[in-house]
């Protein structure tokens, strides 16, 4: 995972920053794809479907439609990767 994705995970997990507070600086810097990778990784780590849906709802509410589209593609493509 790229360094910026790891940094995004650190902000979301260890620092407990809200997704919206992480999204806007990453988006302004043109690095929203790094955050999308971190979010997709977090989504895949959730084993309960209801919690996955709740996390996706947070992604939708806290980011942009373009980010959600990338997030959805990464989440759907993940099972195809080895």
C-alpha cells in the first residue's frame, strides 16, 4: 500500500479523525485515490454486512460522488486481486 494510503489509515484509525476531515485535504492535494485505497481496505476488513453498509453510508455522506465511484470500483475489484 502506498505511503499516503498508510498515512490516511493512520489518520482514520490511530488518530480517529472523521472521514470528512481526512477527505478534504487529500482531495485538495489531488490524492483522493490514496484515501480511496485506505477506505476500500477498511471496507474489506469489515465482516458484517450491516457494518459494511454503514461504512459505505459514511463514505457517501463524507466525500464526493467522484470519490464514491472510485471507492465502489475498488471494493468490487478487490476479490479479483490475488
